[in-house]
C-alpha cells in the first residue's frame, strides 16, 4: 500500500458500499473508487471477499455456495443496470485466487469489475456482526504484511 493512502482507499470503499441501492450515488462513489490505484483496490476488495467467504464457509466453498452468493447478489442488485452475473462469478473466483483464462472472458473494464466487487462486498462482507471497517482493516493489514514479506 506504499504508493497510495490506505485510509483514502478505506473511505472510498466504505462510501461505495454505503451507496449500494442508490444508482446515482453508487455511480459517483464507484467512479471515485475507480480513480484510485486499480491494483490496490482490487487486492483489498479481493481480501475482503475472501475473508467473508472463509468466515461464512469454514468447511470450504463449493460450486453451490458460489452459485448461491451470485444469485443473492444479483437479486439484491436488480437496480444496477450494468449487472452481469458472469462478472460476479469472475470476481468471486478471482477473490479465491483462481484467475480465469482471459481468452474465455469478454474484456471487462476496471470500473465494471470494481462495481461488481462492491456489490459482492455489500452482500457478503457487511451486516449485523460484520462491520465493513473491521474487514477493511484486516485486508489492509494483510496487504501490508504481504508487501513486507515480498520486500528484500
């Protein structure tokens, strides 16, 4: 996280997640988030999603669990005109560390991937007993830890 301010990223993600359900507010908030360092935003959102999935499925995740998560988010995000369940699947699979072959997927823009990531974070990583702030702090700490391990 050395090249960008983690507190700013946390604020941008929080604002975007809080805007879910408000099409105009969501567009503004995710647009601001898309202007942040793309790689850092994707890594942090991926950590938040992976952490949420691990907490909700401590025995492991199977295809039915992924399908259920995608279906629930797609139902809840009916207000989002650009919703694409295939992008939700790509985001979830990437959060779990599997990256699909780029040839198999349509070209996905950074902003669209972030929007779908935020929708999933809203549905999977927030709610009673699951404060987003805690999830973001954990994700940011993990990213910092990984960076120190990678540095010589």
